[in-house]
């Protein structure tokens, strides 16, 4: 993996995000072509309209942060996260199964991290992740990944995330892999 030196990361707070929603959705759709126009994915809540609803719902969380990567003035990737409680993030089924620190120390819920295919495997996802860690300054970070998302899971493994168990947002929803990262205080400084 090479690292792009011509990429700039910008950080946005909740009030700056609504005008960016269509751009963010376009990046998400480029990064997830297998989900676009897939009725099964849409039914499972993995669609552009669902992404809009998800982001709009998360904007109210204190500490909400969105980061976007730009190359040559063009947006090539984004990620967003916010500090959250372990009860909210893990839910009652998993809260007792995660390490104590993930339940009691500052937790970041990483909701989305997407990079357009031409810029994947060039360090852009890592740069976005680092920017979120710097801004939110968590002790733990957690995210949900589709078991079939091998590219994403490869990035998350390189970043140090480990599998913590299966997770469903709702009983009939898709099963995700819950991934956890204990953040080394020096890793993102």
C-alpha cells in the first residue's frame, strides 16, 4: 500500500454536514457498488436513502465529526464518527462480552469510512481514520463491518481492529462483524 501525498483531509462539524450529504452519498455509492441497486441491501437498510437517514440521525450526537479526503480538489473519501456510550453502541446483547475498558472508557462509534475505488489501497482510509481519532480522542473505537466486506476488513485489520462478535441492529436485520480497537494514545498524535 502506498500513501498519497496529494490528499488533504478536512474536518466538519454537524452544522457543516447537510450541504455535503449528496457528495457523501456519491462517495459511499462508489465505494459500495455491490449495494447500489441491490433490493436485498436496500431492504436491510444499506442504501443511499438509508445513509442519509443515518447521518441525519447522528448529527445530533455531541462530538459528531465528519472528515473528508480531497485529491486535486475532488472529494475521494469520507468517514464519520462520534463519542458514544457503550450501552448505545453495543446494545444489551453484547455489552457484557466486550472488554471492560470498551464499556467504561471513552468510546468512538465509527459509523462510516468510504473511499472511492481509484484511491483505495493508497492510505486514504488510514488518513481519514487518523483524523477522526485525533479529533474525537477516544480510548476505544468500534465499528460494524459486513462479513462480506473483505477490502474494508483488510483495512480495519491493518488499523488494529479485532473481531468482537456478531451484531444485528435489529432482529431481522443483517448480521455485521463488530470490530473493536483499543487506541494507543500515541498512535494518532
